[in-house]
């Protein structure tokens, strides 16, 4: 069948600069670049280009650039290029459209409609270069109050906590969806900075056991890689109910990505699709979740926090309240912009709600029910920079998860083709030839640099607000103002509009 | 001008202010006249701008020491009648009267200022299975949040708050404070950035026998308020001081935390200090910081807290507002400025500058160590 799908990108090569070194040919796993021996020139098949810029980055003479295909359809607000091309693709394959990374549609980004406060005159700003500035964060269930004996000794037993030096953790990405080197990079960065990484539902590869003390191990509906050693290895356990990129469905790792190592780690045969069920087959209601939470707590002798991750959906606040009551020590809420290694495009782009609204509404609900202080909230799904972190914490998060940002730090260019397994940056692939492109020494440094940089920026902004401990920002929505938001949005976010005083 | 005052009335908006603080206690419980603290506030006139001042005296109602002394502001008789009927419904009122005042040229448009000596009716205590203190707290919250034009600004036993819009000397004269005798006195002078339209906004802020005077602007206000609201407190005034009073009430009275733990919750040591503590102490401190993280008062503050057994003075962790302490015989003084202490006691035995986060705690000797 002749494809009507014209290429998304055009590869432009400056022939005067090209030295025929063929780096681009070797680097492109999508086989865009071919060397034509007869003509002694490199030619490109733009239709295969995903726009990942690997060839651009490695071309020694900077001869290559990639541009968006300027080919125009007749202008039409309803029938955009994307709408038309999606139909061509489905007419040609008869399949569900698959994609990678997060929702890229033009929905409101509430982070960009929120502004942060600073002190002037009546309250001095604090200079982080000259004064201590504390970001330490504890994730875990906290008793409502402490009790002391008559000698002043603490009687209350504090449930297990994760102790974070920065309020940013690496979100769940399985070995399978990303490469062992990508996992190792994040794991090592976590060790270095004093935060945590998350195994996703991929199990814990032997090579990653040295970083287990900083690992949150996930228990998802497929139970891949879950056994007692795995549960005991992690610093915390996270029950994955859902994820922001694809609320309502389970994980999907195509068989092509299930090689020997992934097979061993997940405890499944080589080459089989690892498809986790949409629900946990032992959780059909909130009391079943409670049983799983306590089964896991029993399994690890109550020594590790057990949390629950859910996608931000319409009724998220009531669900979160139920999860808190079911005994979860932390609740991770993943907004509809959260990324993924593979998701049906229609689900990624249309299901779920923005994390900003979900987070605000969960925090408010838990406070109304007097539960907020007992359970930690981790916000995920679209945190792009330190300002987003500040805003999330002011809305009520204890900490945030980042994943897309972390992969971008490792070199990801957001080409949204993780599901193909041909990641030229060695991140979302299991092809050994591609995987070795990501050096975990460098990856760990880039990821930890990112966290350090954000840490500095958070401290600067905190100091500007006259705050020297992060806990004083937590849920402090007076430090935020909305711009261009309607009454309802302001009400849900619990913030005033810019221009309104305190 | 009237309209502006209505729009920017305290309670509708949050008004930052700077202040002068002073407090002292006689540890033997000997009584001194309110005259002294009023005149000592005069040396810190620069710290206020005449838009709010107040005093609290402990031991001022010895004849009625078993009764809650409720001091109220009423904007009009309607508010007074509505409140009175509520009070008489729930409380046994043994005495009610206008709080004695004298005319002072600079004090303009005072509200109706009334006091009731009362205790909760036993039926209601039994029925609601609550303590008298909790019952009074609920009632105060109810009046302050629901009855328009009525405001309870003092609700402890054998103590009273006297405050209003004016300079401290004038407020002292207005309330005839020289006629009261107390073992602890606390005073406040205010420099708000806006014109508070309302007397209730002046300090001290008080609940039961807790009074707080405060100099500073709490940058953690939003966090503290949302925490305290979970425990049923309603912040009607939108002042930092109100929140501090409620936090202290929660931690000491309801959570029954030792005072030193409360101090550590409000102004905890930095983790760099905690990290080098002995293991048990470190475990305790981390627990306090984790569990009471939303109680941390951030931003600049100096506070003096009065209660029936003593006074506590505390600075923020990096001492962004002044606080100095002094001692002379049985007297312990705390103030924004040493000059105010020396006005009360020209040559004290000792004067020192407490470090940030380091509390000055002084209690009546007969009460011994605080629990």
C-alpha cells in the first residue's frame, strides 16, 4: 500500500561541509542516513527521521540540520496536520496509535499561570549564600502527635521515613522501558545527591543492587520481578495503580525489548510481551488495596514505607483520601502530562487531569478530613524546572517525582519514539549497540548536576520569600498568585489572583 | 477615609507590622502595678506608630480567679445583645460590666468594651464530653467567626488583655492600668503598614490564659494556618500572632508537649546542628521536625508568650528581630530593647541577648519545672 504519510521532518545536509565520515550513518538506528558509494555522498531518507538530533549532535563538521517538513496542508482549524496524518497512519495499519513520553497537546499549563512571592521591606529576604537553607524532606506516615515521658524521652515510634536532601525524586522508569545505563545513571545520581530513584515495574537488575538503599521498588499489576528479595532490597515500596500517561490501563513492554537481562530481571521468558493488566487482579476495591498495603508491610516487617501511585483522574481527591485511610504512607499522584515508554496516543492525550489541579484538590481534601499531616504527597507528571517544584510544594506536595526532565538531562530529545526501542541516545532501548552510547559515569553526573542546579535555584527562591526551611513553603499557597485564571481555577488551586494582597 | 478603612479592615486582609515588645515576671508571684510597664513602653515609642498597643496582666482578678474573664469588643448594641444571649445560654455569668476606662484625648472612637466573669454550665460540659477549656475555646471561636461586630479578645482566668488603637502610654491610661496588680505583665506597641480599622487587631492576642505579643512577619503563615485549621481553629484575624497563639495552644494544651519540645517545633535547630547531636537526641529532633514541620515559624519574629505560670520569649532561628533579656532578683525581663528593661530595672544583675531559636523561659517558682 502506498503510504500517504509524508515525513514529519526534513534532513538538510550542507554538502560543502559533509566530509563523508559516515558518523550519521552509523549513529542513526532509524536508518535515515545511507552512504552512496557510487556518488560518494551521504543521502537521507527523511521519512524515517524522528527528529532526535543524534546525527546533528555527532556530526563533526555540523553539516546536518533537521527541520520540520514545511509541506502545508490547506489551513484548517479542525483538520490539523496531525489529525489528518493520524488517520492516514491508522488507515494504513489498522492499529492503535502508539507513542512515547507525555501528552504534548495544547492544554493549559497551570505552572505557567502561577507566580511566586518574594519579600520586600516588611520581611527580610534570606540570602542562601550567607545563611543556612534547608530542603530536607521526610516521606512517610507521621503520627498526628508525639508523646514524651516525664524525662523528656520520645515514646512515640516514628514509622519508617525516606529522608530526602532535595525534594525531588526520580520517578518510576523500569529497566526494560529504559536501558540499564539509564537506570544506573539515575540510581547513582540519587546516591550522590541524597534522594531516591524508582525501579518502575521492571524489577531490580543485579547490577543495580549496589544502589538499592536509594531505590523505591514498585509492585505493579504484572508483579514483574517481585519477590521477597526485591521487596526487602528497596528503601520503600510503591504500589502502582496507575500512571499519568495512561490512566486506566497497564504497562506495556513489547517483546522486542525483552532480551536476556530484562527477562531475568522481570522473571518472564525472553521475547514475550510484558503486558501488565489494567487493574491489579487482587484489587477490585479500596479494602483490597488495604490488604495489599499491609501484606507488603508485613513482608518487610513494617521497616519500609509503602506508598501508592495513582494517575490524576477526575475523582482523585476522594481516591487519595481512601488510599490514606487504607494505610498508605505516601501517595504519588501522576498528572496527565506524565511520560511513558509506550502508551496509546489517544489515551495519553485525552485521559486524566493536570497535576496542578489534582494536587491542589487532594491536598485540600486531605486537610478537610484531617489526614494531610499523616500521609506524604508526591506530585509527578510535568515538572520541568525548579520553579515548577516550588509551585508544587506550595500547592501542597511533600516532594516531586521527575522522569522526563531526568531523561532530558541524560540526553533525551523528546522525539516521542521510546516505544520503538530504537533510542539513538541509549536511553529508551535495549539494543546493546545503542545502550553503550550512554555512559553511566557521564549520565550520573548530568543527572546529579540537574538536581544540584535545581537545589540552588530552589534555595534562592525560598530565601527570596523569607523562608529558610522547605517545610514552611509546604502547602503555603499564599506564596502563589494566579495570572489569567478564572474564579473556578483559582478556587480549586486555592490561590488568589495576582494583584490581590495577603 | 471611612470606606478605605472598611475595605482594609483587619481580618479582611493581612497587615504586616513591626513592633516593640516588653514583658516581665516576678518569679515569687509578687504583684506589681500596671503603671510600670506602661511607662517603660514609653522609651520604645519609635517602634510603634500609634496604630495599636496592648497589655496583658496576670493575677489581675484575684477575687474572680475561678472564673473565665471574657473581655469583648462590640461594634454596637446589637452585637452585644446577640453575644450576651449566647453567653448566658452556655455560661454561668457571675458578673458583667463595662471595662473601666477614662477619657484620653488621643484615643478616638473606642468600641463598647465589656467583660464577663463566667464559667461553662455543667450540663453543657457533661453533654459535650469536653473540658471547660475546650468549651471556652469553641465558644470564643464561635463568637469571633459568626457574630458580626463582636470579638472576644481575652478569655483566661485571673488574667486580662487590655488593648486598642493608640500609643501604649495612651492605651495604658485609657484602661487605668495603674489600678491593676499583676505578677506578669506583657506589652506591645505596633507599627502596622496599613491603618487597622479595628481594635481587635492590636496585640496581645489571647486564647484562654495564653497571650502572645509578636514582632515580625511570619513567612510560613500560609503553612501554619492550613495546619492549625485541621484541628478546628479558625483564623479570623489573619494576623501572624493569632496563628502563633493557636499553635501554642495546640501543642501545649492539646498535644501536651513539654515546653522545650514546643520551642523546638516552633524554631527548630538546623539540620547541620542536629546531624552532630547524640543519637537519641538526633532521633528526637528529627521526629519533632518531621511530625511538626508545619508548626515551624519561618521569617523574622520575636515573641513573648504569657501564661498563668510564666513567660516564654523566643526569636526566629536566625534572629531577624531584636530580643534582649534581663534578670534582677526575682524579676526576669524580656524586651525588644535593653532600654525598656533598664527603665524597669536601672541596674539589672544580668542582661543578655538570647540566640536565634533559643528560648527564655521563666516560671513562677512554686510551679517548679514545666511539664
